[in-house]
RNA sequence: GGCCCAUUAGUCUAUUGGUUAGGACGUCAGAUUUUCAUUCUGGAAAUAGGGGUUCGAUUCCCCUAUGGGCUACCA
C-alpha cells in the first residue's frame, strides 16, 4: 500500500512572511492537494533571539489571505502543539540517544575561541580537527562533568569522516557533498535549547513527513539532515527544493522595496510599511496565481488559472531550477490582465468596495458600477481605480494644463469666458438632458481646444474616459456639478489670465 | 577562500540532438480614439564565452565568466 503523502510548512517567525515563504507554503499546499495528502503547519521557533509573536500572527494572516489551509498545525487559539518551543523535552530525549550512541558529543569552546579558530578560513570543526579540540572526546570524565555542571557546553553532531553524501532531489537531481566540507554542527546550544537541525529532523519524523518542500537555500545543508535520519534509522523523506526568489540585491529579505513587498502592511517596531500586495490592490486569486507562477515553467501562458487548474497541472518535472527575479511590474500586469479579462462580477464588486469607502456624496450603487465599467480597462491594481475615477467623486483639486493650452487660453481669453458663460453653462441649464443631447452638443463643438478646455474644467486634466460619458454620469449624479466646475474653472483662469 | 546550484531578449519562460529558436509582459512604429486607455496591425530584441563529443548541439561533457545559495550557539 502506498504511504499517504504528508508535507509541512515550517516557517520561523523571525520576520513577516514574505512572498518567498508564502510560495513555499503554497507549493506544499498544492502538492498535498494534488496527491490527497496532509499539509501541516509547524512553527520552527528555535531561534529564540529573533522570534516575535507578532510574526506568528503575521504568518497566519498571510496564509489565510491566500486561502492556504492546513489540515493540522499551529493555531493561535486552539492548538499550540505544533510549535517547537513547546517541545523541548521531546528533543532532549532524542539528543540523549545520539550522545549515548556517540553520534554526538559535548564541546566546550566559547564563541570567542571559535571565532579565533575561524580566522583561518579553512577551519572546520570535523573529523580532521575535533580530536585536537576542547570537547568530550578528548577530555577526562572529571573535566567533562565539571563543564556540564556549569552548563558551559554545546552538543555537536558527529559528521562521518570523508564520505560522499549523495541524495536525490526531485527537482535538482543527484546532489553530492563530501562530509569533509561540513562542520560537526551544533545541535544543542549552551542555552539548553536545540537548534533547527535537531528539532526539525525529529519533528519531521514524528509528524511522518514524507516530502520536504522548501527553498533551494537548504540544498547544501540537507546532508546534515540525512545524517541525523541515518543515526536514528528513520526513513528519509523525499526532497523537493524550489528555486529561490530574488530581488535586485539577492535573496529576498525583510527589508521592503517595491520588488520585495510584504503580503500585508506591517507596523511593528522599525518595520513599518503601508505598501503590500494586499493593500496595493492585488486580487487574491491573481496573487495566488503569481505564487504558483514563481517556479513553474508550465504557467507562462499568461492566463490566470484558478486553484483547481493550478493543482491539476502541477508536476515536479515542471518546476524550474534557476532562481527567479521578482518583477513587480510583471505582477501588476498580470493583475491588470485579470481586470481586463477575468471574472467581471468579482472584479467589479471588489472595485465597488474600494470606491464605496471614498464615496462621500452618496452616489448610487448603480452609477458607481457604471463608472467602474467605464474606467477599469485603464488600471492595474484595485487601488488605481481612484486615480481614473476620482473626478466623479470630488471636484478637481488642481488643473494640469499643458503649455499649448495655456497659450490658447491666453490668446483667446475673452472668447473662452464667453463660451463658457453663454454656451456651455447655458446648455447645462436645460432640463432633461439625455445622452444623445450631450453627444450631439459635444460633437458639434468641433474645436479641439474648446473640448480640451471643457475636459480640463471638469476633470482637471486631459486624460480620461470619453468626455460624453463623463458629462452624462456627472449630470446624473447631480445636475449642478458640471455648472459648478465650469464656474470654478472660469474663476481659475480669471485669476491666472496671464499664465 | 571552499562547497553546492543555476545561466535562452529588459523580465517570466517554451524548445531537452535536426525549429526561420515559440509565447507572455515590457518596448518601438502605425491604425482607431476630440485626449488618454482599450482594441487591431506590424517591428526591434535572446540560447553568457571558449573548447570538445556528434553528420549535426540551445540541448550531452569540460573549462572560464556571471548570478545566487551555504559555509552561525540563524532558519
């Protein structure tokens, strides 16, 4: 019988989860979904100096937004079992086994001493050097006991001497690393806490993890994990390493810029930013697609697929090996593509929710939807809708007038005032103005500059949707708006008649 | 420095021994649009370099270069 697949996502809460971490979580999730397996969430918080509870919350929130659901695992309210800081007793039991079988030993060097050794760049704490160093392999029992009693020790894993550890990665193929390159890794610190290597190996075994899906940065550290598994005589899981996500400067980190955005806005100590994928206006399903895209060579067709299809198409063979540079602009255009061709019901609703917050004049829902339909083909992110539709909600704040129009206003000042007063305003004072009336009126003006001036007075700038639509909608919202704006503009050019 | 991994246009990638090296975003030009956007048409643009193996190499091997990761009492 085939063993049930079980994967885990095991972030360490030393910073807000970034897109790279989320991508790892997502790949674990879809892998489990694809093969009907389990997906667990574990919090690997063995780095007690850098861990923060806020980051655990952040991780959970980010997973939730992306709808990455786990079968079992850490839950801030209910289940706190899947967190390593609550499992120290367990690790200690396994540690004792390693010591008893001479797979691990006590070492007594201070950090200072180690730094001294490391000034020689070739220094490695392993089979070549350990017999000369200050550890329980070389010292008598009395000495060892004294150090252990004073808690001045770490425990190191015995890395076997000069053998090639070969393992198969499902993405990268066979990886071969000689043990002479590897330190006898510290698996237990002087503060009585295990390090990641021990804790994660033990947990992965106890949780019966069958596949380890994580970032490529672990590729050369995997032998340590394998050695531990062999000492315990456990079944080694399969490894699936994912290409790294890079920003312009290298591996993405907790420092944010536009190519390295957080998922959610964060405000924690000196980590403050309002920008994030969510708050900048990415659609959830687009963001999920982007996560899938980062590392999959089969998803370059530029159609936004839903989760079901992403899972259906998933194949280890299609995971690429080379690292991926985050390209925020590309992400934006994927979002834009979705707005243009995606599920318009969902899109319009989200855009409506955004505009609703800004709607101070109680513009009717129906009209807002109309505005959305007219403007949404010119935006990339949800938030952009304001930039292209603000003039329906507020009067123009400033007039963005190009030089040639300034010149035109200066030379034809009197005629323009006259035109506004006697022609346009006169037109808008009529009752029951229909779309066709506006259409005919505008078409008959037949003077590009005057049309531009009408647009300027209403919108504040020369870009935007069809002028007839703008006028029609504004007139529907409130008959007085256009007249008011025309008068404002008249006042404005009167003030600045010599630009 | 050592070890590991990668290298196709600006970016994401297709082609795993025979293709005029394909697509998407971006970019440029034209048409449409009173403007902008959309839409349509078209253009420029890549197998990092050098050696092998082969009738033939983007594809396999080696070297170099570049990028990235690891080399922590971080994960």
